[in-house]
C-alpha cells in the first residue's frame, strides 16, 4: 500500500507527530487483504499545490492521493483547510477562480487532465455542489440537458427518455417523479432537488463523481437517502466527497484524507483514520478538540 509522504509543513502552535511509513511496521493482514481487492486507480493526485494570488501560503500544499474505482474517498478537515479547493481542481473548476494557479499533476486513467478538453473532462469527472442547483426547467429537461450538450445532433425526447429514466433510477428519484416529469424542478423538495442534480451528473455516465458537501443543506432523512445512494453508486464509480460531518465521512468513506492548513496530514482506510489515527493532529480533530 502506498502512503502519501508525511506532512511537509504545518504551522499551528504545535506541530503534529506524523509517523514515518518506514517505521510504522507491517500492515495488519485484514487491511492488506482489503487493499489487494481495491479497484483500479481512476485519478492520481500527484504533488498538487494550489496558490491564490496574494495568498501568504498555498491553499493546497503538495498533496498526493489516489482515487480508486468502487471506492469513496472522503476529504475532511476544518473550514479553510483546502479540501474544496482540491476537489474543484480535479476537473479544473479551480481555474475559473481569478488568480488561481495549480502545480503538480492530476491524471485521469493515466492521462493528464491538462491535456483533455474541459467539456470532455467535466463529462468524465462530474460535480455535485453543496447547494442543489436545478435549472429552471422541467425534471425531464434538467436531466436531458447534459445529454443534449454532449450530442453532435440534438436528440429528440423519445431518444432521450431511456437515458433520463436510467439516470433518475440510479439517483433513486424515478419512483417519486415518473408520473410527472414535466413538473418544474424547482417545485421539488430540497432532498429531491439534490438527487435530481445527482441524476443530471450521472446522465453523462461519468467515471468519477465529485460531491462538495452534498448533504449540508438537507434534513436528516434526506441526508440518509443521499448516503444510501452514495453506497449504491460507488459500485460503478470512483467518488470523492468533501464533508464537514465526521460521522458522515465514517459512514460513507472507504478511505479518508484529513487536511489541515492546506497540508495532507493523514490518509488511510476510514476505520484506521478514525479509530487508530497516526498523527496527533488527526486524533485531536476526530475527537472534537478543534474544527
């Protein structure tokens, strides 16, 4: 199992103790077996740093992480630690921020994302945002919009119907809206709107799904529905989720990456990060000493 390098620079009042991988000792056999069964790597984040113009320090500092098929990678850390900035860099959305500059490589199936046309990249690496953002059109047209945008010729409604239904089914929304697809999407509940946005992202059949705090605006029942959906979706996707909710990260994450002040402090299987953290700073964060 590859571990990212120990933290390079951190500037709290006292530095965490990060155990060097060479001195950690053998990996427990259950973890070794789990690692051997992991899916193939879809994204490779390789020494990625992100700077904003005028910033005294990088928002993201030399982060290296794998994103694997069939897994959920949960990014955790206090506000301002760089996790959303890192997430937005994976399909080059961070480039839309004036003054932002990225260093390091991001590889999608071994190919640099910088070599991919952005529309094609964002089709393969789709994003679901913190606030549900359905378009002011019907439920059907919200999902069909993404499919139409990638088509060389504008397909008709009949041709789109099977793919729209498939996306809504995968997002767990079909049974609730099947009889009223012409209803304005903005009339759906908050939880339904977020699942509609997930369906819209799934409609283009991405390889990787990015989720930026997808449940932060939802009630507990809707949150559970989304979490159950994440578990179902990960079988066919690689998923990266940013969340402030540590219980949620434990529930949905296969692997967890803890970031602090732009640095990657710790990365590993969720149970290991939460129950047996190697770094003092991680232990303090997951135990609620700061946040």
